[in-house]
């Protein structure tokens, strides 16, 4: 069910639950109409994560804590919205009152809509007894004007884009083949004001995308590459290129993964899904820049003619790679996509990929690794990260590490030494970005998937990167 958000002056009587997000300062000062002794007895102090509920004249009333007023930001409001979504999804209609704080009212409304939508997401395609949320309407109290409604609509749209990405990631790899993935994005483009170009196997061969073809050799499903283009009305403020890894299932190829290691490998197209999710909402956000997306798609399988360790692939830009580990395949298909993106001569490029387990070892399951060749561009991405709560950490790309992937038979190997694998992968990708183009790589191997639903995430694909990319495109300036 799609939840509709309504900007209202106050919470209507029709709402089955009336929920107020409150700061600890407000609780200490006293909340009108709420018995302070009742809150004290319940141990409710307005801290983040606390909820207090009671019946009142046929309505459920609730307080959701958000912590000190001085600490209230969009991430805290989003988390509170998620808590409300999880706790009140059985009601068809609820009302929400936002906390009193210095946070911009529009930003708060956007964040609460994001949190509520994301927390009530469930993937039910294959469930015989699916129980999706019953929540159809949410009245957000405080103002009822066009600006208030626009902020709610923006939040709901961005969250819907993230849920679209989640659906793609959660789809089994045997069903979301490259051809099926491309069809889904082509349909999305038609409904989202984008133009789409789908490269089939013949076009990929003609285009000399040797990395994509090499990874695909072990598969019975032919590869695809999808280009999506958003063109703003009027003069564009610049051109941004997004690149997303689209490995629809990763067995590791002949360098095969363990059974345990394959269990979540349908999520190896999480970067491509995030790019697609962001592109699905860009026209709704009124982005001023032209945005182009490049998503290469294949599975990585073990068929009779699969790429062998020691084989050499020639990438679109003419550089060659000796493949010594077929499970380091994401960088091979991204090499072609980054070459294509560079040919478009954008003002900046960012790629997202579930690329290395090494990044997860370094940063854990909730923080993405960020690397790049331009400090100003890195700063824009870090700002988008801070605003959206999708956390990144800047890692280096040391020039002297390039010696670790030197090859005696090709321009480079696709792996380096056992240590610093995330940095090696970033350095290899940098070889396929044209000189002079600001570029950043975001390794989302950790946060693209969760085995334990929390905050705004359900178990499975998270859609990590959609909010970040949407914010980045909305505020893009040429680095």
C-alpha cells in the first residue's frame, strides 16, 4: 500500500492514532494535556527511541522521544518517523505532530515522510500470506500550505525511489536477469520523465565492452547495459554522471565463493539499484543539472567458457586487465561503464558498487567507503551524506599502491596484495576515468544489505545510496 502524506493544521479526529514527536526539553517543561506524573511513572523522558502510548477518547495517543532540542536534525526526525511507522502501521490513518526545534520545518517534514515510508516497507512478491502495512494516510500537523505539502511529497518520493531500489535488490537473481533488470528500468524511465537506451549483447560487442563481456562468458543470460538520461527544463547547471554496478548474481565465477558467501549475492547489483532508484525521482525533485546514468548488467557464473584466471580482457578505453581472480568482477564491468561515462564528458562522475569485502572489514556494515580524485567533489558527497544519514568515510587512493596490481602480461591485474583491497579496487577504477574529470567511488558492500532490520531498514536490501544521490544531484555544482 502507498501511504499518502497530508499537510494539516492539526491532527484530525479521523486519525486512529495521534502521535507527537517530542524533545526531552519539552517533557521536562511539561506537555499540555499530558499528565507529567504518568510520564514519570512510565520512565518516559523524551529520549531518542522512547515511546509512550495510552488510549484517549477512542483515539490512541502516543509520544515518541527524539532527545534534546539542540540535537534535533533531519536524521533524528527520520529515525523518529521510522519508529512511528513500525509502531503504528496497523492503523489506516494516523496523525503526527513534529517536535519544536530550530530545524527547518520543510526539512523536518521531508525527513518524517522518508522515515515512515521506509520503515513500513516490506517485500511481499513471493509471500503467500503477505501482510503489508495498513497505513494509508498520515496527517502531519503544523501547516497546510503548498510549501508544507511539497516537503512531504519530496520525502515520500525519495523514499519511494529507495523502496524501488530495495525491490530490485530483493528480487531473486534467477528472476532479475540482466534482460529483466533492463526491462524494469526501461519501464521506470518511461514513467519518470527519463530517456533510456538499452545496450543488448550485440551492441555491447560492437561497443567493445570487454570487461562486461568477459564477466558474462560463464553465463547463459546475455548481458545488458542501460543508459538513463534526465534533461532539466531550461539551461542545465552542469552534467553529472552516475555509474552503478549491476551484477545480478555473483557466484564468484571460477574463483567460486562458498555456499555461505553466495547466500546474499543477489544484492551484488545494489549499486545499480541505487542509481536507478535515484534516477526514478530526479525529475520530481526539479534537479537543475543534466544527469546521466550508466548501469552494466550481468551475472557472474561458472559456465563451460567462463573467464579463466590468467585471461586478459580489453576494456572500452583500450586498457587491458589480467584476470587473476574472477570474483573481483565488479571492477571489470565498472571499467567499461566508467569509460563510457568519461566519453560523455560530464562535469563529475560518481560510481556506487557493492565492491569489496575489505571495505566491510574496515568500516563495518553501516558505513560506505568513499574514494576519489578531487577534494571539492568529495566534499559535496560528504555534505550529501551528512544531510541524508547515509554515512560514508573518506579513504585514500595512494599512488604507490599502484605497483601492487602491475601485470607482466597486461596493463594491470584485477587484484593486488591481500591487504588494502578496497583501496586497490578504487585505484583500478581510477584507471578508467578520463584525465581531468572529478570522480568518486562509493563502496557500499556493507550498507547495501542488512540481516537485522533496524532504524528505517527492513531485513534484506536497504536501497542505500538513493537518498545520497538524490541530494547530491539536487545540490550539484561543478567541482
